[in-house]
């Protein structure tokens, strides 16, 4: 893929921001009917200072972006006890609130404050919840592999000025890859880090095939950057299995 990219990470603080224009093709999931089927997309509150987006992929595990688990000023890892997950959040009230027992980032991930395409490929993390979620309206999503470029994908996210209810962008396009990261024509704003990228499967179900990690401009047009799941999930699950309760498993580039 050709084109110049200028990137920015999407974890946001809860401080005031200038109002941002919301895309007209985004659906606000602030009613029971609109939100039906999307309740497993979570807002992740980070240390009382900011938030990201995540997805329930097992009854006690949430998938998100790794950079959400680091303090952007000091670079220090944020203890799991300071991370909280809200599922089925509409109009500021969630159906389920959970704490986090342990966290793991993708082997090979190294936190840097500035977004980069090289870092995006490993910018994935799993959160183990302190209690499982067993509600029929909050069923975990399966994970899958992003199809070749040109396919239609959907993104559900929380973001600045829409932090009290998720929004759905039902149809954007996977343009292809650049330096191993997927480039999407999706709307992304601060707070959407970790947002799931959905793609329809052959059986008609939706699977999470990527995680939004940054927003960018490509040749002057806004795009979203995503880490693809592909065949990396087994390594991520192994990292979570190795993470002791109450701490995070942050793996070095060498895998140690």
C-alpha cells in the first residue's frame, strides 16, 4: 500500500476536549433496540483518568489495545486493580461492572508514547476479569482473521464526546496493509483504542478480526489503523495464562 500516514494513539483522558464532529454514518447505540447484540463491547476505565474500548471474547476475558495499559506520561504499566470494565453501557449506566484480576500484552510489544505502524502489529492485550459474565445479552464474540483488502468491516467504539454510549460504524472498508498494520476507512477518535473490528463470517455471524490502535490521515483523508488478530491469538492467550493474579504480564521484545 502506498501513501503517507500521520498517526496518533487513541487512548484518551477524561478531561474536557474540543467538540468533535461525529460522522453521519455512525449509529449511536443508546437505546435497547439499537444496542441489541453489541453489549459485549466494553468501555475500559483506566485508573480513573481515561478510557479505552474492548471486547468480551470469553466469559471472563476482554480484548483491547496494549497501549491502554500504560501511563502515557511516565510509561509505567498500570496495575490491573486500577482498570475497570463496563459492559452494556448506555447513557452512562452499564449492565455489568467488573474489575480486572490480571492483564497480558502481546509478546513482542514495547510501549512507546508515539503511535507507529511497527508497534501497531503487536498492540494487543487481554484482561482477565475478576468475575465471569454470564448474561445472554452479553455473549462473547468469536475472533477471526481479516479477509483480503476491499472487504467491508464494522467498528463499535466509545470515544471522546460519545463516552456514555457506544457508536457503530456499520460499513467501512479494509484498504489493505502497511508495515503489517491494517488500514481502514473507519472513523476513529480518542477513546477508541482497543475497539473491535468486525467482519461477517460465512455463516453470517460476526467475528472480531482486528483491534483499532490509532487514528491517522492518509493522503489527507482520515483512516484508522488496526492490529490484525490472524494467528496471534494463541500467543496472547499463553501470555495471559502466565500472568499472575493481581499483576500484568508485560513481555519483552525477546519474548522473556
